[in-house]
C-alpha cells in the first residue's frame, strides 16, 4: 500500500514539474514572464466574476508582470547576497557555535 501511495505522489510531483517545465516556468525569465501574462489573462476574469464583492474590495488587484518580475529579481538578488554573506561569515558562525556548545557542556558539569 505504501508503494502505491509513493508511486501516486511521485507521479503527481513529476507530472507537475514536467508540465511547468514545458510551459516555460523553469526556463528563461522572458518565458516565465510570458507564462505569467498568459495566466493573468486567463485567470483575472474568473477571479473578478466568482469572488464576492466584499472580498474584492479588500484585495488589491493582481500584480502586473513588470511588478512581479521586479520583485523576483530583487528577492533573488537579496537571497544571493544573504547566502554569500553567510558563507563568508561561516568561520565566525562555526567558532560561535563551538564556544556556545562548550559553555553549555560546562554548565551541565559532565
């Protein structure tokens, strides 16, 4: 039974990845922007028609393609900068971890 569940879940994940790859989600940023434009054009009318007025008033409009691409670029750049800063500070983090563990072990009187 577990093997069947694993096979079903793997198929769903694999199919999702394959579909998003063929649609251009995992390729160049221009392809991803085109995919977002396509989704925006197809989904926005349904969202406006099927969501109650009270909810629409509280929600903002769907973001534009340029807004999303700008946000993704900024987030990506911030993630790269943060990762590189962490890697460059890794010796200090390791030393701090060692000192903290040493103090903790001394308080345990082992």
